[in-house]
């Protein structure tokens, strides 16, 4: 009886550890932007097959990239308070088993996308996986304080992948969605980098606050937030979206810009960077939700 119970507990623990390697919260946000890209790509409804297989395939690829990231960062993660509780630093899983898991996810995702979606989406998804798991994690992250800016291209790809999954082509509107996430990434992550500045310095990762100081980072956060605010107006100005999106974007932009201005002015509030970081996650989710709701409201009117 005890042996059976222990085996059962161990199996559940292993399953949760493997799940943790995939960074499920981040992948959920990625998958959501993929789905938004899919729905925005058509005036009606995407097919059920592309929704299921496209979402599943791209989501598995994102999970694979996350696991590769865990493996490649394991020796750094064990030295940082924010990441030392992850499965690999804790010794709950071996790097060999994690690599096998990541490779399996990669192969399955590419197979699904190639045979059940389309080759363009497969190639773009694979490029994003390599961009994040290898180019960013292995090289950029440790080479330049602009790592987040350059590496942000891989993280901004999901809505484009969703768009190409449905249409088989890259559209200017899809690139606009890409640009929104691309400009959102630096102020989002640099806020976290300020809050974890000492940890990044300890492990020798040249995040912007470490190499150029907090004051320089805060002004860059503000400048990127201003650029983000401007680019979020473009979907309305180009007719891609309507008043529902514009209203939501204006409210979200005002709140986010307020966070960035306060971070620039008030350097004594040590909790403000993390508050900004947390809001930025909600900001992106709500902004893309507004795009989706507005799109189908306009669709119903046109019908």
C-alpha cells in the first residue's frame, strides 16, 4: 500500500516538474496571441482544423523552447533567487531527461505544423524556437545589454504565426501585431531587470540596469512605452480596428504610461518596478482581447 502511494506521488511530482519546465503561464499568453492572430487574419471564422492543430503545434514549439531555455540556463538559475526553485536547479529532473523532453516537443510540433497546417508557419515557428532557445539564451543574453531588444523578435512572432497558419502568407497587419509585442518587450522586461538588478549582476548577465545603471534604464523604459503607445494607435488609424479597441487601448496606454513616468521620476519606490512588470502582462492580454472583440463586433456590423 505504501509503495503504491509513494509511486503515485512520485509520478505526479515528475509530471508537475516537466510541466514547470514549459513555463505554462508564459506559453498561455503566447498561445492567446497566436489565437488572436488567427482570428484577425480572416473577416469570418478560421477553420476548426487550423485552430486546433495550429494552436497546438505552435504552443508545443513554445513549450519546447522554454524547456531548452531551462536546460541552457540551469547553471545560472541555481545562483539566482528568482529561478533557483526551478526543477533542474533543484535536481528534480536531469538535464538529459529535460533535453529529451524538449526534443520530443519540438519534433511533434514541427510534424503537426508541417503536415496539418502549412510549411511557412512551420519554418517561422522553428526560426522563433531557435531564436529564443539558442540565439537569445546562449549568445545575446550574455553578450549585450540590448539582449531583450534584439531577442524580442522571437517573442513577438506568435501573432504572425497565427496569421500565417490561417492564410499561408505574411500580411502587413500581422507585422503590426508583431511590432506591438516587440516594443512592449523592453519596458516589460527591463522593469523586472531593475527589481532583480543585483541577481543579474551576481551571475554576470549584462542586463541594462547592470551595465548602464537604473536611471538610464528608467528613461529607456519611458521612451519605449511612448513608442508602444504610438504604435497601438495604428490599428485604429489604418482601419484594422474600431472604437472598441481604441477606447481600450487609450485606457491601457494611460495606465502603462503612468507607471513608466512614475518609475522615471520616483526612484525611491522599490516596489514600483515589479508593479509595472505585473501590469505589463495584463496590459498585453487585455490589449489583444480588445483587438479580438473589436474585430468580431465590426464583423457582425458588416454582416
